C-alpha cells in the first residue's frame, strides 16, 4: 500500500513537473532580468501610455506564476499581454502608435514668411517686367514688337547670301521695307567703319554689310522718340521712292548695358546737299535736276495714296539742305524723317507723333515762329515744308554758275541773323520785318534760275495758304525740264 502510494505521489510530482514548461523571454525594463533575458512560464509585455499618440513606457519580462488576470488586460492607460513561446514578447507592442500630426507651428513661423516673401518678390519682378515690356511695346512700332523669340539662326537663313538689292527687291510689292526679323539680322551683321556725320540727335556712320556700304544713324538714347518716329515712318507702306532715302533696317539693342538705337539706310558718298554745295558748284541743268528730285521726293511724302497698299500723307517738318542727301547720279533724296507728321484723310487721322524735337529755327516758317500755325491741320505742316523747300532752292541757286559767276555757299538768312540764331532772332527777321533771302538780279537772266526764282518767292508768302503746293511746284518744274529736253532734242 505504501509503495503504491509512493508510486502515485512520484507520478503526480513527475506529472506536475513535466506540466510546468519554462520559456525564455525578452527582458527589458524590469528588475529580475538576467541580461536581457529571463526564464518564466509566460512572457509578458506591459505598456503604459504616456500620451494619445501611443508613446508608451514599455517593459518586457517573465511571469513565474500563473497570473492570468494580469495577462491580456487593458485598464485605462495600462495594458499587459502574455504569450507562451520563446522570445514571443520580443517584438510585440500593445498600443499601436498613432501618426502624430507634424509640428506645424514651427513651419508656420519660419518657413511660411520666407515662402510668402519669395512669392511677393517674384510677383513684383514679374509686374515690373510686364510694365517694362508694355512700355517698350507702346514706344515701338508694330513691326518691331512682334516675334522677338525667333533665333538668329532662323534670321540668318532668311538673309543668307543675299545682297541688299536682292533683299529690298523682295519688298517692292509693298514698298514697306524688310520684314522685321530680316531687319534685325541685317542690323546685327553691320560693322561700323567711320563717322560721316553728326546731326543734332546722334551720329551717322558708314558701315559695311556683307561688303556693301550702308549708313548707320545711331541715335542717342535721349532721342528715342526720333528713332521711333523715323522707324515708324520708314516702315510705312509704299514709302520707298528714289527721292526718299532708302531704308534698310532699324534695330534696338542693348550694348554695354545701354540701349542703342540704330537706323540703317542706303549710304550716299556725296553726303548731304549742304556738304555737297560747300565743295561743288552746278550748272543750271544740274541745279534743276537737284531741285526736281527734291520736289519729287517731297510730293511723294505729301500725297496720300489710297487703296489697301496705300500710304498716308506725310509732312517732313525739318526740310533743309542738311537733311537732303546727294546720290551718285546727282539726284537728291530726302532724309531724316524723325519729325514727320502723318495724315490719313480716310480715317481723319493726324499723327503728330510724340517727339519733343522741334524743327531747325533757320528754316522755320513765319507761322511757326509767331506760333499762329494751326497745329491740328495737316495742310499747315505741308505749307511749312514748302517754305523750307524755297530756302533750299535758294541755297542751290547760289551755287549755280551763270555767265561764269557763282556765289559762295551761304545758309538762308546768313546776312540777317547770327550764326546760331535764336527763335527770337528768326522771328524778328521773318515775321516782324518780313525779310526774305536776297535774290540776285543775275538769276533772272537765266531761264531755269528765273523759273526757280519765281517758285521760291511763291514759297515764301507770309500767308501759308497763298504758297504753292509741292504738287504745283513739281508740275511746273517737270514741265520746265521736259521743255528743255525737248528743245535739246530739236537742236
Ligand atoms: P540728325 O537726325 O541727327 O539730323 P541726319 O539723318 O540728318 O541726322 O544725318 C546727319 C548727317 O549725317 C547728314 O547731314 C549727313 O551729312 C550724314 N548722313 C546722314 N545719312 C546719310 C547717308 N545715308 N549717307 C551719307 N551720309 C549721311
Ligand atoms: Mg538731320
């Protein structure tokens, strides 16, 4: 019986001993760790939440008693969990972390003002650039404000190996000049050679374009309006005429951080009529040729041509011998259109331009000097051109040899006003005293000069509307020229 009891007891003990299984657990944050391990019947994890985002104080360890109530409980912020396998508590977490919202306050305080500042700055730069662009566009002719984006490669291919003649021949249809891109390309291929003239508003250089001479008028930046006006007028359709200076290109560039305004035209080696008359005398036929060519040019400016390919009427407003060039064929062409006014009957449109420049005092008509000119009437401007044309005729006639005699070159009113006359000097002579250039008697002894003498006097009427029109002068001089040629042929 005892033996049997011992056997049963030992069996119970063995059975109990074999029932208790020990596991090796991860041990962290508790006191009975053996290193970071411990041996127990269960492994546990306990967590105490410190905030709503799941930040916890966590401990892992071993239970050596069966404290089931401590397992798998969650009381408010305290939770525990048990498991039964080796290191089963190693990676287990009870409270899953909640994604924390970023700390935006720091972001708002530091980054946002910088971003806002950059945006505002960029906005200002953009607005400033826009304003500059629109300002520039306002002050640029339409042709020059289109399509700045094309590359020079494209332009160069347009120009290719053409000569100026080739290029300009292509434009004879409209007579308005080269397309803007070609103008710009040509302008940028010009090399300046020598300064050949100085006007009041800039310098004129002889330049070379693909071996051909061109004239480059370089405007000072303060005279942008003259450049703009001249460019605009030269780009007017049908302006091309043998007695108007041939326009090639206009260009505005930024060189050495300053704006350069170029106007490129045909080059005339003889220079201005003023220069030509200083060094040259002419015979009466030569005188007539100069006079006829100038009036042809002036009439072409003054008339309005109707139709889709038409041209508005243009008055020069600064006609004088310095603004007329002498071509190699001894015909003249009218230059310097920086002060011109444009008129179109159809649209009742008078464009006086926006140029602070005024004409040359010595050549000013009486109504300009006494300021009675009707500034809103286009006719008035044509009449002032006719006054000036009469003075130019007088300058040419003085240099014409009659019976072996010729006068020295002199500017109009040379004997009545000082070298650089003031407005008041001119007004006294022309309006108050109503003086006119002296016309020598010898002129009346020669057919051409006597005709020119008569014309110039009719250009100098005090009353502007009594003066001849340019068209009338053209017809008279053309008739005279034809009759002389006829007589030559008859002989
Ligand atoms: P500004 O507007 O400054 O008066 P101009 O166009 O009248 O300029 O030219 C000034 C001078 O330059 C002229 O008087 C002439 O001597 C010279 N010049 C102008 N254009 C040419 C040209 N195409 N060929 C040769 N000389 C020229
Ligand atoms: Mg001039």
